[in-house]
C-alpha cells in the first residue's frame, strides 16, 4: 500500500511536471532525480553535481511551489548527490541536456534576475548581513560592501570568481539588496549570464533591440552572475561589450561573478577579458575550518535545531568542499534525527553521514575538474557527459578524465560512470593518450570561434591545475 508520504511525492512530481512542461521535466527530472518527503523536508537526489546545480538554479521555485500546494506549507529543500542514479541516464538524454544548456533553450523558463528596477521584480534571497565572512572571502565581501556604499576604490569592474557553492551568488544578491535598501535612488539590474543571453536573443528576434539596450545601458549598477555563460556566444559577447562600455564610460558600476578567472574562460573575446581584468579581480576560496563551523552554526539556528559544537566540528572537519555540501549534510542529519526520534550526537552524525562523507570528496572534486576544464574550453560540464566526438569536446573530456585520475582516488569505472556512463576502457585510453602526449612534450589543438587554438599540453594542464588549487 502506498504511504501518505509516497502519495504526496507523486503529487508534487505531477505538479512540477505541469509547471515546467513535458520537455523540461523529461529532460531534467525523468530518470535523473528521486524525491523523498520526510518530516517537513523534501530531499531531491540527483546523479551528479552538474545536474543538481542546474535543477537548483533553475527549478527550485517550481519545486517549492508544488510542495507548498500539496503539503500546505513551505518545506526545506535539500539536494543530495546519489551516483547510482547515473545508471538511469541514457546517452541521448545527456546529449539533449548539453544542447539545451549550450543553445539557451530555456528562454521561456524561470530566471534568477530582476529587470532594471529600483526594486527587484522578484525577491533575491542573499543578504550581506547573513554572509559568513572569513579569510577565504574577506576581500570579496569588503569589495561588495564598498560598491553598496558607493566608494570608488578601483572596484570597477568588480569581478568575483571561485568554485561552485562558495557564495558568489549570495554575495551578488546581497549587494543588490544592499543597493535597494541603502541607495534606493539608483537604477540597477541583477541578471545571470544566461538571462542576459536569452533577453538579447529574444529582443533580436522581435526587433526590439532598442528597448533592450535602453533598459541596460543607462543603469547605475549592472550585476551579472555566471558571466562565463557568455563563452562561445559571439553575438552575445559583442552586445555585452557594448553594454559594458556604455556603462563604464560614464563612470557607473559593473559587478560580475564567474566560476573561473577571466583569463581562464575559454571562447571569451580578448576585448572582454581585458575589460574584466581592468578593475578588481578577487577570488573566493574554499572556507577554512572556523568559517565552516560558523556556517553550520548559523544554518542550525535557521533550522531551529540544537546541534552540539562537537557535531559541528565533526562535520566541518570531514567536509571541506563548499557551503552547499555543509548545509546539505546538516539538513540530512536533522532529517535523520527526526526520523530516528533521537537527539543529534556525534554517534548519530557518524551513522547518518557515513555515506555522505565517504562519497563527497571525490564527487565534488570531479565536479570542480569538470567545471574548470569546461570553462577553459568554452563548454559546459554537460558537453563532457555527451557522446559527441568533436575535437574540442573530445580533448576537453580526455583532459578532465586525466586530471580526475591524477587528483582523485576514483577508479576508471567510477570516473566513466560519473562522466556520462562512459565505459572504463574509454577513460583508460583517454588517460594514456594525454599521458603519452605529455611525455613527448607535445601540443594539443582545438577549435575556437576565431579558428584553431594550439598550446603545449604541459602548459594547458598547468593552467588548469592552478585554477583547481585551493
């Protein structure tokens, strides 16, 4: 007999499908996710960090709305990586995901940005007062505060970069909310790189470019998240360059965030790179131990749970990747405590998080490698998961496999499974090919928007490893 929780999950999934439409639901949820409802929490299991990040960024609002309609109250939503789900994915589905991301096919879908408003068209959740500051992010936080205060200290443009889940979006949203509350007379816009692209293409199709340009080129502050999304999009880059120049020429502010340093974003025009590095480029690093502890304490207070400090320190010692993993682990522990009707203790934490902690390090590390490699070649992580054999994609995939083998404890089959269900022999051959080229001090070639690019493999790997370094 179907339980009440199982019945509710079925209803939630049905509503999510209605809200997203069959194309997007089948592409991102069918065979790829598993929902579980437990005592006020909705856990969404995903096969890998890329798919989880995409769903979290694009569909969290629809999931939350569906859950609220079924349950009658707001639920905490937690995303958890479950590699066993990779076995359900078909190559054709992975290929469609890559095309979907690269083509900006979600033009009718939700976005995180606001238009050019004195108040946002939708609520931005991040706030500067809730941002946990430590040595890893102090400079970026101070620069954001400077922008809110209107200080001209060489912060224009301000370019913040760092790995996934380290707080870039929180910082940019907090900056936007700070402008709204402290400088209400300013005209500003918060957009993702994807939204900028989609709005530009829509305006182009509808012959409404004048309106698009008028809304953005006369802003006091333009905030662009995930600006690396502009890679490999020549027309969009040209439009953004003109927008950048129009705002910058009158001394107005531009703030951007990206997964990588501007010089390591492949397929980005030299003109844009030179503009991006002309101001302040600052990196957010992985939070150090004490910062991780404080993040967990604040999250526990938000959840209204009594989490002893030894448990906080145990989680912080064993998870040193990113903020999302920390918060996800704590939420999982809270759910486990509720289900088991036991207080949160070290023993309970070790039992509840054993699998989570064991699998987090290599999976997150692989996602970092995929992110850095894909960004360098002007691709998305989804491209690396496809079966496509175009020169650039094949090279990027082989390099990612080689670095995964070098920098993680993952086996050939594990790497293959998490990179699009590739056979382990594919990973072995890729690593051998990269290793042989490296031994021979050879160069590698790949295609770019402006033609072929060539670089000594050792130099390429060195640049990527520099970006991966903590």
